[in-house]
């Protein structure tokens, strides 16, 4: 396929996802058959930004707005992924979606927080959209960790991004300082690193389980603390 045709394909995907409210996206080669991914050659990573205002109450223990935003973005991502799959199939391509999930783990670690769920961070880092931070968050240079992710797999030919294989947090330890569980290990992520080498998921889970029932799994303090993607309003 020519560069012109791949460019037209990119415009098609961009237009489809923009209309669905997706803020950023990128493509990765699925030649290595990502764990739990279908046998389709291209993975399209979808990112939706978290509204910074939804993070405002976290430091005071009010996770209500964050929890609502989390659910809202998951629904938007799922609708956008399903819409892209439909559009691709209408054009005669094979496609399937991996829905936005509550848990995902480090790229290529083979160790999941939720068994049987594709790790969207794998596609996002391989698409060149960002890296993994010091508390296991996916970090976009444009939006920081204030994003939610989903993935669409297809046989549509697209130019793919340059994979990011190493963390770019440098000496920053904002997320580590903010974590009430002390779950981060203050090491720089590299592709293929296991989750436990970077992040104490058990400590994080124990802290979240200690929260009141309606706040379980919505701590979010590390997300709010990260300077990447921060604006004056956040």
C-alpha cells in the first residue's frame, strides 16, 4: 500500500475518532501478537482526557467527581471503539475492540491485575503515545496520566508510531510522594519490566480496600500529582 493510501487511512481514523470525542490516538504494529490480543496486524490506541476539575476533591478525600468522570470516559471510549469497528467493517476491513477496563498492567509483563483483559498500556506505549510512570500509570507527554485508554485491532494499513521503551519521568517523584500506600519503588520503567519491579500493587490494593465502600478503587492521588499534562486549571 502506498504512503498516500496510508495517509488517507489515517485521515479516516482521525475523523471517525474525533467525532466520537477521542482526544489522542496512535497506531502500533501487532506483529508480535500482544498478549490477549486478536490476530490482527494493527492496534489503534485510543486516549480520552480526564477533566482536571474532576481531580480537585481527591486531596480532601472526595472521589465522587473523579469516580463519575472515570465511568463517563470509559463509556465514551467504548462507544468510540465500537463506532470505529463498525466504520472499519463497513469499509471491508476486519476489526475488533478491547473495551476500556478498570485495571491494566505493565506492557509485555505477562502479569495482569485483571485476568483475561488486554493491557491497553501495551498498545499505547508501542504506538509511541507515552510511557509508564513510577507508580505504574501510563503517562502521555501531552495529557500526563490524566487519561483513560481503549484499543481497536484491525487489518487496516496505517503508519505506526515509534515505540516508547523507557520511562521519561526523570528525577520527578511527585506520584511517589502523593501515594498514601508507598506503592512506587522509585525506579525507571523499561519495556518488559514486571509490574512488581516497578510498583507494589498489593500495597495499592490494600489501601484502596481500606477506603469506604463507595470510594473503592478511586484513590487517584498519583494521577492528580503528576506534573505532565497539568494546566493552570488543574
